[in-house]
C-alpha cells in the first residue's frame, strides 16, 4: 500500500498546502473581495497573454462557458462548433440554446477536426460569426491546435473564436494577444490545483467589441452586467467565493514562481513519458498522432476482457491511484489518466505507471509481462 | 484594540474552525462528490422542513434564484413580486427577464407589503401564477411574514410562492410542508457560516409539478437538467465545489447539534437585545414595527452630520468591528448590523454594542452620553 492517494483524474487535482492555507487564511475568510478580485483579474489575463478584460464568476467552469455564449451570441448569428467528442458535442448543444444557426464539424474519437475541413466550411459560409471549440477534448485527450485554426479563421472570415480551455490553461501556451482566441473560459480545479468553484472568462478586444453591440438579457449569465458592476461600482452582482479568490492568486503565483514556460515544458514531458510507457506495455493509445495529444490527459484502450470499472477499482483499492472512466464513444472501452498541475509531477507519474503495470499483471491482462521497463524512470 | 475582528456584516459570516477543517479535510479535497451531495440534499430539505427535492449549484445564491425563475416561469405567466426595497426591486428586475407579465407591490423603506394589499391584488388578478419575494429585505432588515402571506395566497389563488431566503434559512422558521413557500432559495455564507460559493434550491411538490410541465431551456440555470443528471446518472452537469459540499454537511450538523429551535431562539434574542440597546442610545431603527424586524439584520439611522463611511471606518479601525453600509433608498442614511450564525452570539453582540457606543462618543454624536447602559449586558 502506498502512503497516500494519487489522484490522477482529469481534475479536481490535488491541492497544494499553500493553496489550502490561502483559502483558509484570515484575510480569505473576511467578506471584502474588491482588492483580491482586481489582482486576480490581472493574473488570469497574464496566464493567457491577454489585453482585454477578465471576469471571474462563482460556479463551475460551465457557467463561465454558458455566460460567454449567452452574452456574445445573437440568436441569428451563424456559429461553427468544432467537436472532437463528448464535450465538443455538449458545447454544440449549449450553443444551440443561444443561436438558431449552428453548424458542427465532428471528428471521430481520437482525432480532431482538420484545418482543411474548417477552411472548406468557412469558404462556404463566409458569414460565420463565431467558431467555438473545446481546446482539449477531455474524454479522449485530443488537443486542437489553436495556432493553426486561428490562422485559417482569421484568413477567411471575421469570425470570433471562443475556446473552452478548461483543462489546458497553464499547461498549453495560449495567447489572446497572438490571436489564438477572442474569448477563453476555464475553471480553476485543473492545472491551477484549486478546489472547484470559480469560472474564469477572458475576453480579448475583438470579443469586447462584440459585447458592446449586444443587448444582454438575464442576470447571472450576463457578462455585460458583471463588467459594468465591477467597473462602475467596484463590486460584483453576486457574492463571489471570497476565499477561492485568495486561493486563485496563490495558485497563479505558484505557477509564475516556477515559470510559465517551465510549467508548459513539465506537462509536455510528463505526457510524452506516459504515452511512451503505455505503448511499451502494449496498450493502445486513443490519440495515435502525437501532434494532437494533450499534455494534460492521456486515454488508453483497455485490454479485451476487462471492464473500466474493475480496472479502476483495482488501481484504487490496491494502489490508491485514481484514474477516470470516460464518456461518449469511448465509454467502457478506454480509461483516462489526468496529469495536470500538481499531478503532472514525476512522483505521481512513476507511481501511476507502476500501478498500471502491476494491475495489468494482477488481472492477468498482459500475461507475457515480465519486468517493469525501468528505462522510463530515469527522467 | 480588541484581540480579533468582529465581522458583523450581513454575511459572509465568521467561519467556525470545524467548517474550515471540513472544507480542507482529505476527503473534501478528493474529486468524488456523489455521496456527500446526496447527504447534503437531505440536510437542506430538513432545514426548511420540506418534502420535494433539493438542488445545490456552484455559485452565488443569485444563481440559484435565477435558475428557479428561469426553470419555473413561462414567459406568459403572471407574476407578482413583493418588494420592500433594493433587493426586492432587484428580484422584480430579474423576474422580468423570464416573464412578460410581472407586477410589483412595493413597500416604503422600513416596511413590508401589507397582507391586505396582497389580497386586493390577487382578487383583481386571480390568474396570478407566481408570487415571488425576498424573505428578508437585507438593506433594511424588514422580514416578510410568510405564514400570513402564504395563507392569503392559498386562500385566493393557485399561485406558487417563490421565496429568496438567503439571509433567513436557519434563523427564521420556514416550512415548505406547512405551505409557507413552494420554492426557497438560499446561500450558505449567512446563517450557515460557510464561505460563499453554493446556491441551494428546495422545491416543494407544487413547484415540482410546475417544473414537470415546463420545457426548460439553457444549461446552468436549467433545474430540470440538474435534477435529471443527478437522478439518472448520479452526478452533476458541472463540477460542484466539492470541498464546500463537505463543509455544508458540517455546517448543518452544527446547527442540528444546537437544535434548530434553539438556533431560532438565539437569533430572536440577539435581535431583541440589539434593537432595545440602540433605542436606549437614542438611535432610530429603520424597522419601527418589531413584528417585521428580521432576527438576522438590524439597520439604524445614523445621527445627522456623520457619513456612513466615516462611522464604519471608525468602528473598524478602532474596534475591529465591521458593520455594513446599505443600498437603495437608505444609502448613506443608515447602516446595518448583521447578526446571524456565528455572529448571533453574545460576545459578538456585546462587543458590537460597546463599539457603537464608544464610536458615538468619540465622534461627538451623542454629547449627552455618560454611561454604557450595562443592564443590557446581563443576558
């Protein structure tokens, strides 16, 4: 038995002591939040290299995504959604609540939508107002290439790009300044290692221009009101989770102390090691093309004859390593390792790989397995 | 200087050590939430004496209120809003996003809408589908009498009663079983002493019947979807603040350990002492009629010639007692003491009353004041 749990799900991630201290510090438990909220806004903009404005809303990341769609999209606007699976499909359904003119390009499991398909669509629909996508399709670990996509979109159309970056911000370089997106949304319980409960929205200048022209309805999903309240009165239209705002500052400071570039590199390396090791064990990866493998999540197909439930339970009960089942097309066929933030570290990864190896052995799934390929433990 | 801060705002309230431990316990920092969510649902229903169903959503209490309106009200439904000030007016504005057929009865500052006015309206509008109100108007401390109101509503109409109980649940008896309301919404950072970040909705059977008939749109504000996800799949459509779900259980357990009736009595007594003492000091209370004084908030008019900002700053800098300014009609004229949950205790109240007395003296606002009326400190 290992001495502690290794939570390797795609979030919430293990929370470092410094963040626990920050969310329970004396200051964090007082009701005043204006100062810390202002500081957080600057920090989240820095994380995604943005001019423009940020908004932080209490709730799951989903509320930030929906608020962005509700606030930016007019019912008659043509929207293209790029889907690489379950979460992309969910985004498509959500956009349909806010536009009567939605199209979807869908990739099969383990792939992303190709740039040529996007190009073709935009040439046929030059009046497309928004392109919306989930940066990392969390059920497969497929990562869209925002640089390539944004280049094509900018070239052909005036469409604004809305990206759900829930499991990528902090792990994959994203720059609003460079035009990778016009609006990004993320939660805090992934790479940032926070308890869940805050949704972050960053709007670039293009998105703000659109917002200006919009007559936003509603309250909690109305980004215009969140911005106006803050800018005109210095407070928010609904009490935010004050203590999490304090935690968020600490969480981002931890990242900047390590260096954002170093954090990107760490995630990339961890992902490469996991992928190489699993292949060495004879497991089939869901993402076959390295170029679209997210540095934060790896999904692999289970050997025939074992249920995801049994495999995950064995890992948890014997080794205290928690992996996650998946959803959509791959449900029951594949399972997922989350490796982001504090779980994208070598001790977590080594233990996870050893535990997977021993589970395969214990369950007689790889009968020929004789040794743990130690060459991967020399990072 | 006192040894510590006395946070006497209308929430967030001081957070007890047991709750801090609960939200940072090992279990609370793991991603699994189904068990604790199920336990919380039962506990919140018990708090408001309800059959029916509960839903807990990540975010400010506002998101729960708006989700309830968005999910229950059809655009053509006639809705009556009862407003006793700023928050009642905000509710009216919010209902307008979801109905084209909204009326408001508004009381002047320091009063509530009379039962006879409600009766008159309902007799003239027997097709009213919903009556919505803010149980305690937090800017004045006026408390609507739900027993009386619900009796009149039930007598004349089939209207369902939606009540924002954000600063009353746990401090004022509310019973869905007795028909005081059909839907109640509250946050957790008031009487429950939690950090903000969860909205709780409890729907009685009448409200559930309405929900059945509704075609709900949207995602995060769609209560039907929250219920369906939970009941059919055993999880939620957006990651909830898992650690707060653990805190909530502890928070409600703390209340039940003291005994819900005892907690009601404590709030009532604290409120009576504060009101009597302030009157003794010669200050004018915003709520003159004891029957509509909330046991959780007391607002009083400032003596002429002093700004709310100066008074509050003096209390904070000299005594570490934090009171709150108010909004709406009373802004600048009155300030507020929140006394709820852990601040509805005699040490907090004594210190607050002494600090107010000494502030009046220091600022030369009550020149004739010679002694602190100690008879009030013999609780």
